[in-house]
């Protein structure tokens, strides 16, 4: 009997190996996925082994007639697919504003841009036993929906995976007009890039067990547009079942720059068509056909001609009635969102990055960014020319209120404070307050919420010292860049990186950043509650203090966010030109007529059908 049991055990183990992973030459793992075999490579980092698989296709190349359309799952393949080379990034331009300056160049593509780009990467820590039901962390990159790539060196997940025993997945998705052109037509319905992400999440659900991961323990994490993307999956009725937890870094579902109405998307699409020598007034199908014949590399030359203003990105997700059935703000207000644990936060100086691109006469690599009181007012007038987003112009009452709110009244001539306040106004308006509001909504809904403020300036940052802790600065620490052997980070920064990776991975495993499975709680990070709004300051300053509670604060930016999310919208609405009010009313009425009434009728029809079936089943008795 014992020999039989041993034989069965060995056979089962051998079958598992044949079906899931085979080591070729001792270093090249082969995994059988749903669509075919993929061969990655084994690497060792800090004494720990890792299997990496780069460039696994999850969709057919969106070429020709598939341009602008939602993706189609990839076909099965024969033989063994080579998954050892980083995939091409989706078509996009290069940021050349600062030449080869490393602080900006780090975000530029490091693989060839192409329309054939729908691939993903997987990092699997090699443990003993080799494969278990590991927690899975899925990274969605940012880039304002017009740039970004999962292949960037800064997103290398070897340390995050090996140091914390989690599987990390990162997908490519289409950006710019190729990913988000919306023409109100089935050939270009909009949100193709979001459907790319969704198909990649479906791939995770169907395949991650082959790599030793659990499809029932999937956490999405992303920054900026990546965080907004995750927020949209949280409110999308067709995405909610594809993950279990969410981490939002400097982004939220309802960031106003993250979505536009379909009508605005169509307007921008037709404007772009005109710049591309297409007939912008033709039928939508003809415009789409014309744009399909334009070389892919030409799009980035004209995309920014369709929108103006700081943080007003040209092609973004739209409320299409399918992926998004209502605006994300409406979903949050109505409680129409995924219930799940949430970890989220912001950086201390979110706005400064964008001032370098929008106000270049004052903010350059060589300047100090100091502003006189008159320059300060002029800068704010430019920063908030459009409110809440392009093409709606800010009125005088709203502009005066913003200047009043951010003026340093103790000394309005303090040029250092004027520089700080101009940057803070951008960060508060476009990032911080949406994050804070999302935290409050989820906490009031009874979800476990953990909030942070990243407040450490990297010792290796190439940006001027006065820029502080910029948008995206936390990413290097989340992925363990300070642990690279050739890095010049300080020892305490390596400790900070390990701490952040542990917080993030603990949350991915248990929904609580304080503890992993079966571990004692660190009791360092209190939950965000509506009445206290506690958050944790992430900085080397508090790493080795005896009392870690010193890093806990409460009510981050409560006053500023009350201004942006309550006072200013009511002020602008109450002082708006009657034509603006009428236009807004018409848009709301049109949405009510075409969505809510249609939705109500569909639900009523379903009720009648169910009622009739019950009558038939019960012989006339409901």
C-alpha cells in the first residue's frame, strides 16, 4: 500500500511538473499556459532565485481593422514561445523637453514602440516547495494615458517578488488616440486601452495558477493614470470580479483629468482627424477608416492639439455605457463600486512635475522657481484657466477664490512660499483631494482603508533640491530599486524600500499592511476612519524611532480639500454664466433620458419577463 501511495504521489508530482513547469538546462523554466508553452529564464537576485517571463501575448495584435477596437484574446500557438525578451511598448512619443536629462528620460520607452504591443511580464519567486498559491500583484503603469510601458527599468519587479514571496504581473496597454479614440461608433467606441487592461486581468484569472499564483488573491497596484485605471476597474460593473484588493498611488477613480464624456471624446477625435488630413465632418465610419490608414507614428505629433491646459490630457477613458455606465464620481456617490480593502496615498509635492512642463518661463532645471506676488497670481491664472477640465473656462469668481486660498497671507511677497503654494495648488486640485475623498467614501462604506503620505526625497534624485518629493518618486522604493547592487542609495533608503515593499506585499496577502499570513501585526499603520482620517508618513525619518506612532498623522489636507471638493464647485456653479448652467443642465438631462430611463426600462422589462416565467412555472400563481 505504501509503495502504491508513493507511486501515485510521484506520478501526480510528475504530471504537475509536465503540465506547469519544466526546467530546461537547469535554468530555463517552461510553463504551460492556456494558449501554449512559454519559456522564461531563471535569475538570482540577492541570493534568491526568480523565474521571469517577458513578452507573453494576451491579445491578438490590434492592427489594421482592429485599430481603435477592444482587443481579442490571442490564438493558441504551437511549440515553445520565447518569453525572455522585454516586449515592445505601445505606440507613443518620447519626452524630449529636457533632452537626455535622466529625471525625465527614465520614463521614456526603453523598447521599440509598436502597435503590436499587447504583452505582459511575470516575475515568479523560486521557493521550496517550488510553486504554491502565492499572492499576485498586478502593476498598471501611469503616463497620463498617452505614454508608459511595463518594460521600463524602474518597474523591474525582481526585488518586490523575491523579497516578499509574491508573483508580480505587468501588462502593456494601448495609450493615446490609438488606445482611447472615442467616436461613438462600434468601430471606435473608446476605452480600448481599458479593455486591454481588462483582458490582461482575465489572463491572470485563467493562467496565473500555472505559475503558482492564486487567482483568488489578486491585488491591483498602480500610480497616476495607472491608479486612475484601477479606480475605473473598481467602478466598472464588468471588471470588479477580476481582482480582490487595490492600491492607488497618486490617483483615484474620479480624477477629473481621467475621464471625459463621450461627446467630448468625439469632439477631440474629429479635431484630431482634421489635423491628420481626414474630413473631420464626414460620417464617423469614414473618419475612422481614414484614421486607420494614418501611420501609427503620426498620431503623437498632433494629439496634444485637441486639448489645452495643465493636466488636461488629450485622449482618456470615456463614459461609454459599457465599461463605464456612469461617471466615476456618480458611481462613488451612489455606492456603485467594488467593495474591497484599499491602500492609497499621495506624495508631498505632487504638483511640481507639471509646472516644469506648463510654466517653463519660471520653472526650469537651472532656475529656482521663486515667484513674486504678481508672478504667483499670473501662474495660478494660467494653471486654472480651465475648470473643472478643458474646454470649460474658469470664471473670475473661481479664479479669485483659488488665488485667495493659496496666498501666503502672513507675507504675500515671500517668493519661497509662493513657489510652494503654486505647486501645492496643482497637487491638491488634481491628485491629493481625489485620493482623500476616495479614502473617505470607502471608509464610510465599511471597507478597510489605509492611507499614506510619501515624504522622502531620494538622495539620488537628479531634480533640483527645491522640487521636494515629486509625483512618482515613491515608485523606485516600491519596486526595490535601492537594493540594486550598483545603486548609490543610502543604507537607510534601502531600509525604507524594504519597509514599503513589505507594507505593499502584506496588504496584497492579507488586506492589512501591518501583517502577512500567520504573522503578528506590526501595529504601525492604523486604518483610515472617517472620524480620524489617520495616515502614515512614509519617510526614513521615522524608520528607526522607538515610537512608530510619531509617523501617524490625521486629516491630511482637510481644509484644502474642503475648498476643492465643496466650496469651489458650489461657488463656480452659483456664479456661472446662464449659458453654462443651461449647457450643463442639457447634458444632465440627456444623460438621464438616454441612460437612466433606458436602464430603468430594461430593469422593468426584466421584471416583467421574470414575472411571466413565474406565472408559467406556477400555473398562473405568481
